[in-house]
C-alpha cells in the first residue's frame, strides 16, 4: 500500500488556523474582590439632566475603566450635589410627565416642574435608573448614587474627588 504525501493547507485555511489559535488567549475578567471603588463628587448646577445622567450611568457601571466586566459591579460611587439646580432643554418642565401605578385603578402622573418642587432629587434618580441594567446588578449600581439638594454631603470621610460631568465634548 502506498502512502499518500500530506499536502499543506491552502493559505486561507492556514490564516484561519493562526487566527483561531490567537483567539484562544484568555480575556481578563474582573472579580468582585479585586475591584476598588473610588468616590467622585459632581456639582449639578446648570447641567442638562440627560447628559449628566448618561455620564453618571457610565461611571456607576464602570464602563470608564479598563477592567470593565459586564457581570461584575466595577463602578464607582458618585455623589451629586445641587440636584435642585439641574435644567431641561426646551419646554420639558411643562411637557415631560412622570407616571406611576399605585395599585388602585388609574395611573398617577405629574409634570417635571411639580416633581422638582416636591422631590427634586427624583428627577436625576429616575433618569440614571433608566440608563442602568434592569436586574439585580443594576439595583446594586444605583445604590452607589448619592443625591443631595444642597452643597453639603455627609461623605467627607471617603475623600471624594471632584469630577466635571454633563458637558458637551
């Protein structure tokens, strides 16, 4: 019986093999005990709600860090002061409505202007909450957001660093 000599694979197949071997390298995945959370303080005076909320959501998720891992909370703590001084563009103070269900028939709703008078921190809280994942991890991330109406906050012991958010880039 004669042996058939083996031929080299085609160049395209050879490239595919090399690519597959390169893809077998391990990807870094952060572990919860490795993550070190920092504290940031943000002044919300005259900041647009949507831009500020999207920047805060990125920090809470940890997407601004190179160790970001989707299933691990790699985010930092964010302290927002002067949340009563946020602004909406256009005429959203009158047009935007917040609705919720109370358990009784019919939904309750209020405008953004009336919510600002009643509970101004809830405007930014709702905007950030809706930008986070809708699961247990999102709830944990949202608990790292601290909102305060005035300039003062009780987190001086954590040595928060100031950070500028919500500006056009």
